[in-house]
């Protein structure tokens, strides 16, 4: 299988928050992450917009995201190029 990612992802298991509309957020788990994107695990895709901010409080990480793919409980997101 050919690797299509722009940057190699490092395995992770961190608590994160999907934040949008200045409201609370939806809890998620960060399964892997790179400088270009991440794989997130959620309980349900319902109510999650295509664009949001990923927050990982432990790492003081906050990054806008765009959903690239999704399955029932996982989604791949890309971080926009600066």
C-alpha cells in the first residue's frame, strides 16, 4: 500500500476537544498526529462540522482543522498550510 500522507504521523493516545462556534466542545481521542494532520476517534460523528479547532489541553495545542475522511467512529483531519 502506498503512503499518501504528506508527513509521517506519530502514534498517540491523547484526550482532545473538537471546538466550534465558541460553544463547549465534543470530546475526542487523538490516535495519531503529524504537522499536516491527525486521526481522531469520536463516539459519534453527529453534529461535528467539516471545519473546527482541535484542542489538546495537555500539550497546549490548538489548531484549525478540515475533515478529509470519516468513518463511524474515526476521522482524518488536515491542518491548513500556513
